[in-house]
C-alpha cells in the first residue's frame, strides 16, 4: 500500500484549492462578460444585421462632397466639414509642414508639467479674441472636455439645470458630478424658470450655486439654443451659463464666431465651449471665459492635468484653420448658399425639416425601423446618396429622421440630385413599397 506523506497531502490540497479558486475566478469573469451577449443596448441589438453598412460604414477617398462607399461614388451628407477645411490646400500644407517640423510627439507630457508651448498660448489668445472673451483654454477632445469641465465645476452642494436635448457629453459630465440636477423641456424658457425655482430652493440650504447648461446649436434638430432668453432669467435667478456651441462655432454669426455672435449675447455666456471637430475639421476644442474661471479649470480639470498636451502639429494646423475661418468669409457664405438652397428645396417639396434655423438639416418621414433602413439602403444603392439615419429611441417611435449636413464644398448639382432622390423614396414609402425586413447586404455589394 502506497503511503503519502503529510507534506505531499498538504501540497496536493493547497494546489487543488488554488486550482478550484482559479476556476471559480474564471467562471466569475466569464459570467461578467456573458451578460453582454444578450444586452448590447438599443443600437447594439442590430450589430449583426448588415455590419459595416448601417453601423461603422467605411467612407474612402478624399474628404469632400463625393466619396466612395463600398467601391461606388456617393454624395456625402454625413460629415461635419461645414466650411470645407478638411482638404483645403492651405490647411493640408500647414498640417504637413507642422508634422514635418514637430512630428506628432511634441510637446511631451501634460500641459501643466512639460507640454506647454508659445504656440499653445498663441492659439488660446487668438480664440479668446475671436470669441470676445478674456481668456481661452485648449482641451484635447471636445467630448472629453465637456465631461471634465462639468465634473470640475460642480460639487455636491451645487445644482445643474440642463436642456432635455443636451448632447451625450453633457449627460456623461453630469453623471460624474455629485450635484443634484433638473432637466427642462427643450428650449422651453417657462419650464427652465420652474426648474430654476427648484434649484434655488436647494442652494439656499446648501450654499452652493446653479449651473445652467444648453447648446448653441442642437446637433439633431438644428435649433438654436435660446441664449438671450435664458440670460434674461439672470435678473430673477442667480446662476451661471455654460453653452456647448460645437455646431455654431464657424457657422453662425456675421463673423462666424458662433452663437454669441449670432444672438449678440456673448457677454451673457459665462463659459463658452466649442470643438475643433466640426467647422475646423480637426481635433481638440476650447473653452472661453473670464481669466479667473479658466485659471481654476487649468488647475482642476483632471482630463487635462493627467493627459498629454495637444500635439504641436494639431496646434499649428488649428492656427491655420482659425486664420481661414476669420479671413475667408466666402467659405461661410458658400455654406449658407447651400443651406438655403437645400432647406428651401425640401420645404417647397413638402418635406418636414422641423424648426431648424442653422445648417443642420433634419428631414422627418413617417415609418418604422424597417422603413428607415430600407429608405437608407435605397438612397445609398439606387440614388448614390449617403446620409445618416436616426430612429427610436433617439426620436419618437413611428418617425424617421434623415440628417443632412450641408458644407461649403457641396454643389448645386449635389443638392438637385438629393432633392430628386428624397422625393422618389418618399413616394415609395407612402405607397408602402418597401419590404418590412432588413435589406440583404451581401458580399457582392461590399
């Protein structure tokens, strides 16, 4: 009979226990990830249906009014390249020269530690002067910047009051902040006043402050935020105003300086924000405000303190973009020529474009999910029109939104072809000619 020593038994037991613990840990890990298999979210639920077509499509070629999608040329209405700067020759040269001189690594480190430069300071100075504020502060990404600024500004004693159609970056910023928050109906000043009454009652007890957040131009509807009307409420309530003007900067106002220029209300905006990703066709963003506010943010915004500085090549490229934005009004004039021609054309044909008064051009149709994807597929495959489609839960059930972004590089021919195509698909939709199923996107069409 084989005898096993106490040491060997102990060794076997310890290793068995370790193996069992490892297996239990592995099971827990896989259980954690398994929940995602059947819970992909309202958009992710359609991940396996035509991947790379309705979600994560790949546009190829030079950024412009016409690009290739799956090997075929399409008129592109989905890019926020409002002023056509993405492939402007002066911009391309500035980007190339800056990349050659500085590379993409310089400056190294966070701005506060070792990533500052005279060019960063110069871009901020020029942005502040253009917007009409005392100071400006660069951020690496627009989305990241808005999330982080709300977290930095708002504490547990404060209250945030925000527009119901605020962008996802605003919502995520509020999730980080420990503040109480109230939402007001989109652009409804009367409801905003009610929420400010509730907020005021709270801060009178906590000793905190109130931050109102809205957008300059709402990216889905194209509506302008009612900044001047919001500002009037400062006579009755004590609050500060943060405006996300991502779609307004470069497109709105006599000079292109955004919603403050358009509504002559920049002094009423306490903190102005815009990204470089829209009219500037670049990366990064900025805040403009009084110097004391931005001094606080420079030392307290975690996304900037703990992140590498905006690369010099991008800073130099953004300086050139800002120069063109200021000195070439013909770019903005061409944009608005296209906006008016397109929106008037839709309205003359009886399409519902909502209440947009900006370049953002929504076209609303009636139908369900299958109608939406069939219309989008038909526009792309048979009319060579590429635009974004929006359905529930972003908009109410039974509605389809086809969102069109006009740019300065679109032509009259692009607009005429698009209007004709939309009329054709609307007729098919009204006659219920579209099958109630997902389009068959095969390898042959890829």
